[in-house]
C-alpha cells in the first residue's frame, strides 16, 4: 500500500470511528468479559452435521479480533481470532435488529469485539457462532496488512512485532515454543535439585566473559556501573556461600555488532554444580537438549533451514586438536609445533597481536576452518589455557583446560568448563589478561578483587555452563535469525511521522 493510500485509509477509518461515536457507540469499552475462549467451542462442533444447531442452544460469549469479513445485504460472516484459535461468526439483521446491525456494518477487519451467541454448522460444514449480541471493545484505526507474508521488508515484522503476531500464525507458534522451551529447562534443572537465583544486572566490574559492556552511572553512589555481560562470577560466589547447585535464566548485555546470531540484549542459561566436572555437564547437556527437542517437536530428527540435524544421543566428542585434524585436514604433527601453528595461522590470513601465542592461533584456526562444518551436535574439548581465563587447567596437560563448547549447525550453543577455584592461579590469569589487553576494549582494565577474595574463602571443585537460549530456540523452531525469536529485537531508529 502506498503512503497516499495508507493515509486515505487512516482518514476513512477515523471518520468511521467518529461516526460510530456520534451514534453513542463506545469505541474502547471495558464492560465485556468473555465467558469462553474459542478453543473451548471448537470440539463442540465435532458431532454437529451441516446446517445443524447445537442441541439446547447454549449461549457462549467470546472476545477477539476480526480477521476477515464478508458482508451481504442482511447478513454477514466474519472470522474472529483470540489467543486460542479462530471461529466464524454469523451476524444476521433479523436477529440483532436494524440499529445494531447498522452499527455492525461499520466494523472493520482488525477491530476487537465481543460476541454472544449459539453454535451451529453452515451448509458447507463450518462451525459458526450465530451472534445474538455484539459489542465493540477496541476500534482499529489502522488496517492490517493485506499481504503480510509477501512483504520483502522483514524489518517491518521485527519493528512492528505486534502486527506480526496478529497476522502470522508461525510467529505466534515460535514464541509459544520459546516459552515452552524455557519452562522445560526450569523443570529439568529443578528435578535435579538446582536452585534458581537472581544476580545483579548492574555490576561495578564487568566479568565472566570477554565483551564490550554497556556503561551507566549511579548518582547516589557516585560510581560507574556496567550492565552485565555474564552472571558467572556472582553465581560462583554462591558456590562459595554453600549453594551447591544454582542456575539463572538471565538477560545479558554486550555492546557489540548485530547479526543473525547476535543481539546486544540476549538471554542465557547459566548453571553451576559443585563437585562436578565438565564431563558431567556434557552428559547433562546432551540429555537436557535432546529431551527438550523431543517434547517440543515430537522427534529428535529435525531440519534447520533445510539441513537435517539429528539430536538423538550420543553426540560426537572431539578435542580441538582432533577437530583440526579430522575436519580441517591439518597435519597432527604440525599442531604439536608452536612455530608451525603460528605459521598456519598466518597462511590462513589470521592476524594476531604481538601478545598472542599458539593457543590463540589454534582457536582462530578452529573458528575459521572447522566451526561452520559441525552440523550434528559436537562437543569440542581441550581448549587452550590461553583463551580460557576462568577454566581449570588439565592436570595432565596444563596448556589446555577442562572445557567444552557445543556446536550444532555450525554455531556455538553452549560453553562449559571445570571451574578454576585456586585464587592464586585466578589472580595471575586475571592480571596477565589485563596486562596483555593492549587496545582490546572487550577486556575490562579493572581486576575483580572481590571475586578473588571470595575464592580465598574456598570454593568447592565445580563445573559451570552457559547455554544461549535464543540460539537454542532458533534451532528448535527452525528460525533463520535471532531476531525471529526475540519479541522486540534492537533496530536502528525509525523515522516516524505524525
């Protein structure tokens, strides 16, 4: 619809609304309370035959939005939708009377209305509610898009999510599944005695991940605060305090770029278990995600953007070196030679700063040559210590850590490790990270002394994990972009007109 047509339609609708008000119709009433939802009515039509009324003619009342309308001389059909379903409404002049029927004829697609009536089936067998009373609840001054599915500007769907939800059943189903997935995660962890907690969203020292934070200022405390990039260090403080199994489903904020996989505000699950190792969390993660997929989709064999993905256990497990050999085809002996690793990185166009060593080079090679090829679930273990400042060193090989990342459809979905609980080692790694940060503004220049103090009281051996909720929902709903699974994703400002 062109801008001129849009303006003309708005003008006509406003004039129609004023005309209704002039006749005494309340356009935004709060007096109608439906006694039924549409989902309750639908099974009642299963035993009805075409052109048959429900026996006893019980009265039902529903409220919803008009999604379609066909007007005739003395009658009309329209479809009403609520959050549970859709049903046809039959409106007849002889039943409502001349005045009320004339009011009805000024209703539009998009209006939210209340309907009271009896059930019957039309001659073509469609269950319908024959209206005996009608009520305007909320007048729609803007028309719904006529060909929403044909819109090439998908940004409009994200920016006007309220319209997307009205007219796109697939979008509504995606967000229903999102709610279901989060509920199932809670049930899974609660059944295993994890305790859900809440930790600060504004922190004096951002930590738990390497990312550029959002910064704010607290007037009363006269101090800078940062929106959290991760709750990790606070959750581990709770391990120190004696809570041995904790989790948080939280909002994180990272002042970074946007992509199909990145939004500056996103949802994470983080959980920590005392006296566990990263290998315990591999088993738990495999069980949790596969079982949730089964409950949400009825199968563990799904398709993501046309690519089949099998989430049935057991899932593949490879060390980073094994993945570089098996997937990228790098010679195993070369990976044991630091100089050759650095040369391989340079040959592949990877630029490393002067402080980076072979561990960083291996990780960059993995991200470039391996990551996108891991379609079925694959746990990658033995990450270099150089890129894992919070993870426990492997006791047999201190150059790597007891850590894994989970990849599905070429994307990282989870990150976990056996936690570092030696305050001396942790202080040293924090200090080295800060000293070597250079111009990297994703590394905060202030060391979290309170976290070190907490470790000095003694933290039990533990394992912890973070899972990206948005990416998990993308996978289980076949959504191509993170914006498809966030109700109101961040977008550039829109130029609005009065």
